[in-house]
């Protein structure tokens, strides 16, 4: 399990880029759908085939945790987008 900080909770541009990267990589949302461009506060679970990742957002930050290979793919996708 690997965990990385993505951005501050009020960095909506980076959050939008994260959601775009997740869509491009083929993520599906467990138990809820992506509501079209915003991350909810709390825990969101996403899935790539059988691999589950967790996005956590509170009043201060957004972080991502999951299998290292997927966390690195997402980090790379975000770096390419910036």
C-alpha cells in the first residue's frame, strides 16, 4: 500500500486534473458515481479492475492510497497534465 498527498483541499484545479486522469486510466467508482467534477469530503473508493484505491479529502488535503503501481500511474498522469 502506497499513500501520497495530492493537493490542498481548496486546490480545485488539481482535483479536477485528478478526476480527469482517473477517467483516462479507466477508474470506476465503488458505491457512488463521480458527480461530474468535484471530490466529496470524506472517503471515496475507486477501482481499477480488481485493485481498490482510496481517495480521502478533509478540510486540509486530498490524499490517495492504494497499490503502488496504480498510485505511481496516477502520479505520472498528474505530472503529465501539469
